[in-house]
């Protein structure tokens, strides 16, 4: 019964045009929503990458500072006497 009703409604040329245009509008709307969602995802990934790079930079600087530290109290005293600390 529903199929017969739909077939009767879709038989009119203006209704076929309306259905076709509605389908096109729906497809474009879904495409735009998907595009927006992927843009938001890309933005979040870019923020995460930036935060990770900042963390890695801080850790690298900490490791470099640790590599330059005095190894013993005598080394520390020598550096303080020489004014290189």
C-alpha cells in the first residue's frame, strides 16, 4: 500500500523533480557536515602535535642541561672558582 502511494506521488513530474532536488540538497548537506567534522579533527590533531613538540623541546633542553652538569663536588667547586657556572 505504501509502495503504491509512493509510486502514485512520484508519478507526477513536479514531484520527481522535488524528490531529485531534495536528494541533491541532502547529499550536499551531508558532504558539508562531513567536511566540517574532518576539519575539526585536523585542528585537534594539529593542537596535539604542537603540544607534543613543545613537550619534546622541554625534555630535550632538560637532557642537555643534565649532560652539562658537574659530575662531582670537586667539579662544581672548580667551575665556581673559574666563574663558568
